[in-house]
């Protein structure tokens, strides 16, 4: 079992969650993102896939702010569906530690 898989399994156990593979999580993310009508190319880019179509390879340029917009929308929908309160804007932001 590789490092990422070990860390994933450890996190699932610590949270008391049933086993799901990293691939299963990626597949679920791709499927659930359709509920907010996120463009397929955006989902692929968020997941780190290489562009496959000519238009994606040569004509689509997505800045991080655009990807963040969609990822925030997907996250918000998932939290709503799970009945989890939305985080306050700016909560949980990274900061430099000394």
C-alpha cells in the first residue's frame, strides 16, 4: 500500500467512515459535480487530468479564480446535501506561521 493510500485509510478509520478508494472518491466527485452543472473540462482540470479534446488543449485557459468559483459551488452543494453548515467566508484560510 502506497503512502497516499495509507494516509487515506488512516483518515477514514479516524473519522469512522466506511472504506472507499481514492479512485472512488474521484469518480464520485466527477459524478456529483454534474448536479451544479459544472463544465466537464473544469472538473477534469480540478482532478488534474490532461486536456483530451482539441478545444481543451488549445483554446481553453482557466485561471485559478475560475476553478475556485466552480469548486466552491460544488463544495457548497455537497455540504447542503449533507446538512452541514456552510463555513463563514474567510474561515479556515491559510496563514503564515512563524
